[in-house]
């Protein structure tokens, strides 16, 4: 073949034309199209932290339908536009001639040509096919003799030699075009994507409060469907629907935690709760009305939109703190990672129902990207923003039947902020602060039974103010091994002016996260730490509730997520609670989970 290609300047030019067109035409005509469809499919199937696109991911994913820019090339009009092609290069004159005569040389976005790049026969055929198309276009649209006879002879011989590869390439393009047409014909919207997650899990537990028998194993489910819509290509509207069959209600009836005797008498808070269980199962906490098993609810409604290069705003009527703040820890992922509520997030993110699992708050905030390694985020959230007036009736003495208050600014609310810092590729740091006001005496985390009656010895209907601080760090020793941990302190003060009481809660966690363990795609975690524990009390608040033996609680957890396929994973795991709820009278409690997660 070389004797034909090198016989004339045109032949040499054609050889380098095909080499030059390799990245532009081979990838643009086949690989990039296949890659685009595959990426779109993966985007729809990709699990996005509780099966929804969250704000912390959205600022990186707003450019939807975006191809890999490293593989996308642009037409050039002069060889001088290519930074890595010099006049002294032996192929410079050939490239220059081909640009001027045929106009089918392309370069990369960074103005490079990469002329020494290796290629396959299929890629060579792709470049040849593009050259043929260009020459045919010139022949049919011009009257002058732009195409030399020698070039046509060379192209004819190349076409004969690569006939098989050209036919295969055309077949691939035809298949991709047919697939694209089918997708376009069957899509339900040009602006909206649908993705979802279904969790089916078996849970068993032993231990608990003295005198309690072990509860029966249970089978539970949670299904979420998410619609992600972009109107401009840079904004994002998230609409999430969910249904689950967890039970609990106002007094915890029917929940595993209540059967163990470890749940609070109101709102069923407990350290024995799993990661994928809503904070208020079976209950509309806004008005204490019951919610039936597998009832459909709107758990996410949030709009994210950029207003400047470094500033993004978001607002919605069904949102959570975790939607806006990066988790930092690799254990977060209700359907994929940690199996307990304790391990997956810093408690500061959970105060005031910040991670209720039901889109409890109406919220608005911003994301300011100071630099690629530093950003600051803040939000204001109101729990009962849709209620104009608090109910006068009482659910229990001193507690209204709308226990979280009413109004956008007068009811229970939270102001939260996070500074996320990445000083190196292997180190992530998140610093959190939260200021909350509650109409009743709770923390709103759902992490421990002491969450309700946070100021121990003070009436349940006493309003409180929380100031919470925390930090989370993840250090990746290697791509497959990471050490992660957090620390938190919650300062609770009476806000009624009728009593003088304050309490401090602390918590910490340390864990090892493993990726690609035994098989690519599989992950595992080993976690140890202290759940929220009352470490100080003053005024009328007491340190140890009546009837308890004060003892530091500890949490030990291990899980292994086995990736069956791109859309199915199975996670067996267990966690053990020592001195559950900070009371040594409670027996050591073990909770085992077998979780199967489907994403689509």
C-alpha cells in the first residue's frame, strides 16, 4: 500500500489526512455516538445518594448530555492553529496542503493534533470514509478541478483494501442511528429523565430493653421514583416520589425499635434504626396524622439554578439538608453503603429533621464555589411553612397537634452551613454549623431515644434552641482504601424563658471503607463510634433520666455490598449496640440486615 500512498505528494497527504482524521472522524462517527448513548443510559441508572440527584451533585452534573471533551474535535482552517505541528515537521507541507485543498483536518479543543497517535484498522477506515465523503462533496458541488487524479486513484485503492472495515463501520453507524431513533421515539420527555431505586430488605434483631422478647424478623421495602428536568441545560428541577412499608406512628407502634424497647415514647427515635428507614415512619409529623404502609408521597421537590459562574441557588418545598451539603464520608448511600443511620452522616446534618427521608422542610440556599477545592454552602429551612396557624388542640399535655409550629419563619426552623475543603486529591474535609429552633423539646435527628426530651427533666412542650458544630474527614490512602470519621457536638438550651436548662450531646465515628474488595464494584465498611450521648447538663435539666444507669454507648458495624450487575446489589451486614441509648440496663443489641437494591 505504501508505494501508492507515497508515490505523489497527494498520496503522502492522504496518508496523513487519514491519520489526522482518526480522532475526529472515527470517534465522532461511531465511538462517541456509542459512548454518548452508554453515558446517558448510565446516568439514568446511576444511583444518586438515595436515588435522587442531590444539590451537592447537581453543580457538577448540570451540563447534561455532555460528551467527553477530550474526544471531541473541531474543524480547523489553518495548520497554524495546531500547537504541536511545527513548520519543521516532515509532514507539515502535506497537512497544510490538505487543509487548504480539502478542509477535512480537525484538531483537539486544546489546539493539538496528536499526529503520532496509534490507531486500529477500523479507525483508519473511519478516517478514510470521512475523506471519501469530503471528496465526493467537493466533486458534486464544484466545477473546478480541486481533486487531483492521483488522489482519486489512491483513494480507490484504499477503498478496495479497506472495503470490509468500511462496511463494518457503516453497519455500526446504521445500528446507532436506528437505536437513537428508537430512543427518541419512545422517550416520554425531551427535558426530563426518569430514574429510580427499589430497596427490599430483611431485618432481624436481638437484645434491647430488659424484659423484652426478641422481635420477629421483618421484610420491608422502599421505592423511589425521581424525575430530573432541565429547562436551560444548566438548571435542574428534581421531583421525587416514594412509598415504603415501615411502621411507627406517633408512639412507635409496629416498629422494630419499639419492639426492642429502645424507641422514644414519642416519634420512635432510636439508635437501632437502619439507614434507609424514614425518620418518622407511619406519621405525618406536621400534624401527627397517620400514614399508611406504601402510601405514595412527594419526598423531593427542589429547583437548582446557576446565577453566576461561581454561585448557584436552590429552593424547594420538599428538601433536606443532605440535598445541599456533600456527605464527605464514603459510608453515605442509604441503598448502597452503610446499613445504619448512625454511620452514614454527621449528626449535625440531621438536626431539625435535616435528613427525615420524607422531604420535611421548605428550604432555600446557595452554593458558592470559591475554587475547585473550596466551596461554601448555606440554607434556611422551615418545617411547617405551609401551615398558617398552629393548632390549639393538644396531642399530649403541653404538645400541640401541630408540634413543629406554623409559618415560614415562626415555626421550627434551621439555618445550616457547610464549608467543604479538598486540600489534596486524597483528602476531603467538611465543617458544619447549624442553628435550630424547635417548638418542642427534641433534637430532631432520629438517632437516639434521648432525641425526644433532649432537655431531660423538662416538659416535652418546652421550645428549645440548638447550636451544633461538627466536622467530617475522609482520607483515601489509595483508590481502594479510605479512612473516614466525624465528630459532633450539639448544645441545647431552653428557649421558653420559663425554665433555665441546657444540655450538651457529643458523638464520634471512625471507619475503614474498601472498594473493589474481591471483585470490581464491590464495597465494604467497618465502622466504630459513639452515638449521641448526653455529656453535660445544667439548670433544671438532668444528666441521667430517672431509672437509667448512665453508660457510654458504642456502635460497631460491618457490611459488604456485592454488585450483582450495574443495576442490582446485595448488602449483608450487621451492627451491634453496646449500652444502647446510654443505659447499661439495656442488653447489648445486634441488628442484622440483608438489603437488596435495584436501580433503574
